[in-house]
């Protein structure tokens, strides 16, 4: 829980690197990426709260699985969906 800020920080840094490499990310890709980072952050926060209360649970695992699935879908959508706002160069 001490390093909870690192998940959005690393997720945002990776998104900036993706935007530098791939011009014209689609809205779908951005939404999936942001949802994945937010889900991973919420899962880490939930785990921190549960650990702080002195208990242990496995109820935080779906957060991690769903967050990784969102990030994977965002990476897959890079190859299939392009933004309509990018100018095409011939």
C-alpha cells in the first residue's frame, strides 16, 4: 500500500511510450488501457485495506486478472483499430 502510486505512474508512462511509438491511438485503446490501470489500482487498494485490517483474502485476485485482461485487450486493439482523426499519408 506504500507504493500504490506506482501503478498509475507506470501505467501512464507506458501509455506515453505507446503514444510515441504508435501514432493515433483509438478511443477504444485508450479507454481499455485506462480501465486496466484503474482496475489494477483498485485491486491494490483493496488488498491494502484488507491487509491493514489484519485479515487475508483471495477476493482481490479478480481485480488483477481483469486489469491484466483490459491491458491485453488494449494492446490487441492497437493492431485492429486506428483513430479516425489521424491524417493518412500516401
